[in-house]
């Protein structure tokens, strides 16, 4: 296998990529909406506000863990491809 040959993503990597992008996007959106709601003087203790705050708090750490999983899966697959290419 040539050194600079592109390696296509497999299904697991594509799913992880979509999950990461979705979770990061929703978390950032929740944080922005919470900031806007707090600045406008909304009652943050009731309604949907506690759920938005929770999404903002836990979404980005979950995305970080998924990024680490993605890196491990990608590294293992590339090593297997390189090992099989040497034979």
C-alpha cells in the first residue's frame, strides 16, 4: 500500500463522525440558547431550561469521549491495513 494512499472510512467511523458532529452541534446550540435565555431574564429553574443546561454540560464531554473512540478505531484499522499490505 503506498504511503500517501487515501484510506476510506468504514461504517463505524462514519457513524461516529455523525454522532460527534451532532452532539457538538446540539451542545453548542443549547449553550447559546441558555446564554440568550439567561440574558433576557427568563426563569431558568422551570420549563425546558434545566434540560438545555444539562445538554450543554454533558454533551461536549460525551463528544470528546467519542472523538477518542474514533481515533482508536481509526488507528487500529489503519494498522491492520498496513500489516495486511506488507504480506
